[in-house]
């Protein structure tokens, strides 16, 4: 049995991807959320089961996805710690919370098996980018099983946990940067006379096609960029404007600042809760 605690945007996306790709039968999934409207919507749509409480969910599942906000995680862990066993595999998608956080708050479980995942919102449309790491108690087979589940939502790569802040700054927050770029490109089109709907479609499809072209050809972005750029041409003029506007530096800085914020948030939550582990 597979359990989901938290049925927000990302938790629901992961659940829907797993069920829709028939990686698990709906009747083998148990969900819990304090928002009963969310659980009702998912049961109507996916035919999964709703647990009446956390104890029921934990006692009837083996793999449990923890899809809560970081600030809500500590309280939930202390609600379930007495129902967990070494046979459970916990999968967390909470940004900023290291595996060590879970090991400290669930120190009564030995060994404790934890997998940490950083997904992003394009998982909702099956084009997500998820990064995964595990603690030493998780077997290779268990890791492969979770990777297979997440691959139903897009691409998956395994990295060391020390890279997760960088991942958060790049692929975790990255969709917001791309949406901003799409919006800005469309604004330029509107300024030059295009309708808003047409400009947005042109901008979005251009981003989608460019990304797909890179992934399929494997050529360096600089090479692909140069193939579009003729000496003294229209693209060259546009690129010069981007360089003058420091767009490249701004995007680099966005990734760095987001990664630093992820570190800060995780440290604040861990340090604030440190004294009341019970």
C-alpha cells in the first residue's frame, strides 16, 4: 500500500501521475489531508481511498509520501512517530529539510528509511524534473521503485544531498523564471502590435521548442544559439539587447539567491525546532 500525507498541488500531481500511468492500483493508495475538500476531489477523480486519521494511514501502508510544507513537517512527524516501524519508507518533498531533520525527529525508529525528492511544478503536466537522494538505510531496489514512480511525471536524476539547495534554486524555482521570460517575450510582442493571446502562444511554443531541440540534439546551448544568429542580423541585435540588460547575470543570480534562501529556510526550521524533539 502507498500512502500520501498532504494533497496540495505537488502531492496531488505526484499521486495523479502514479495512478494515471497505472503504476499502482487506486485501491492500493491511502491518502490523508486536513482539507477534506482536497481528499474528496481526489477520491472522485482517481478512486483512491481516504484514511480517517494518520494512524490508520501509517498502519496500512509501507511507502509514505510526505507532501507537506516545511513548517508543518515537525508537528506531523511527531503525530506519526509512534506508528512507524523500520519497515516503512518515508518519501519527503519538503524544500530545505535535510534527511538529518527526519532522522532527529524520528529517532525512535531504527533503522529509519528516508528518501528526499525535489520535484518541480511541470510534474503536473508530466514534464517535471525531480532530483532524488536517500539515506544509507534505503536499499537500491527501494530507490529504483521510487524513481520509477517519479518517472511517471518526467525526468529523474539522483544526486548527493549537498546539491539540493542548488537544485532548488535551478529546477525547483526555475519554472517561475521561465514563466517570467514567457511573459516578458509576450509583452515585447504586444508592444510591436501582436495580440496578447498570439504573443503568449508564440513565446510559450518558442520556449518549449527550444528546450526540446536542446534535449534531443544534445548540442551545447551556445552552439544552438549561434545557429540562429546571423552576423549583423535581427537575432544578433536582440542578443545584444539582452546582454546590455544583464539578463544572463540576472538569471545566474536568481539561481544563487534561491539556493541560498533554501539553505536559510531549512536552517531556521531545524534550529527553531531543535530543542523540543520528544
